[in-house]
């Protein structure tokens, strides 16, 4: 092959380069190279970054032209040269080159790399739907045998050696996502479990469901974040074990509910106070003048019965707002 490439190069440089590309990917396939090695080969040979995105099997790999792994959350440019992993399929492998029509060499790189990637994915990830409810239920079930959970994880396209998170949306349908920047989170209220190995997903799922209770709709009557990460709660997560959903709420929560029912701006303003670094920042958050915020706080203190501008008062307010979320049925 090397001799043939040399002869072809003397006649047609592109043809010689194409033969070398074919030989290169043949060697990678023979050595059972992984996805990152294949994408790296495409990037180095093309002299531009290359990226692989297979949404169905949750695979995202991007490698710079110098061979460094550098993943990106930005979507690929439709104008880049690309190749599908199967005939008639969507583009999944891109060379980040501004060229409407790929060169002969780029086309060969894409074709050979895509074919090698397809073989690796079919061998290691299979073709099962990534959100198969039965498989998801199995992998999240701590009472299921370890072998069954590993089998379900492979069926979902999850790397048994990788790090993943369980998601608990309000609709009750669990999701599993890889632990990486830009991982997709469903719209609406969602609790996100900690990043864990696949076999620890039951723990991540339990923590995600607890985190869901700390979420809010983000409205005037239910201010707060729609997405809460369990591993960012710290000791506050212990409150979830103390406040029973649907039971009679603590006295401070009852005070908040009564005050909020008669004062439309109250809950949004108080949430701004506990979630910003200063009262001036809180005023900007709710789009009022600093003096107006001071007047609002004075009125809120009168309604609630405790000070809100002392460290102890702010802590009490924060706990009351959190317990209000946890007390919902």
C-alpha cells in the first residue's frame, strides 16, 4: 500500500493522499482503535478539528487538529464537510472546514472514518433506543442484580466505565445523561442527581428525586430555580428528610403563605434577597429602586414577624422558602 501511494502521488497527489488515508484507517480498525482515536485520526489527517455526534447513542467527541481532545457544546455548522454513519442517515461526523464541497482527500477521510466509527459503535453500543423505559427502570433499580443492570446500561448505550447522572423531571419519567458540559436537561422542573458510575445510578436517581423537591416554577407565586443539582445542595438536602410533602407546613412557611396571598410582590422579592449577593443586587433583580426594596422589606418584616436584614433573619427566611417548596404535596 505504501509503494502504491508513492506511485500514485507522482501521478496525482490527491490520489496518493487518499490511498494513505485508507491505509491509515485500515490499521486503526485492525488494532480495534476506539472512537477518540478514530476522530483524532480524521482531525490530524485533515489538518482541522473533527467531531463525532451520535445523539441516539449519546456520543460526542471533538478533537483539535493537533490531536488534543476538546469537546464543544456548540452545534456543528451545517456548511462543514460531513458524513453519516449509515446510508441515508443524518450527518454524524464533521471536519470543521469552511468548504461547501469537500476535497477528494476530505471526502475519503470522512468516508473511511465514518465506516470505522460505525463498526465501533455497533460493536460496543448496540442499537437499542436510548430511552427504552424498561432498560432505564432496570438500571435505576438498586434491587436488580448487578449483571442485569450492566446489561441494561449497555442496551442504553451507556459506557459501564463512564460517569452518568440520573434526571428526575416533574413528569416522573426518569432520564439518564452522561456527565459532561452541555448535557441536555428536559424543559421544566428537573432534579439532577450526582455524577456516578453506571452501577451507582440508583443512588443518583434517589438524590435526583430529592433535588426535584427543591425546584420551583420560576413564577411570582413560586420563585426559584427550575433545575436543581443534588450535589450543589450540601447540607440543605437534609431538610428533605424532615419536611413531609402534603403535611401541615412549619409555622414560618404558614406565615409566608399568608403574607404572599395578600402581597403579590412578596415571594419574588424575598427570593431575590436570599439569592443575590446584596440588597442592591436584589433590587436590580426585581427591577425596583434600592429605596423601594427597603420599603418592601420593612413591610415584609411586619407581615412575617422577624427581621430580614440581619444574618440570622436572612437564614431563617432562606430556610422558610426552602421548606415551602418541600412541603408541597
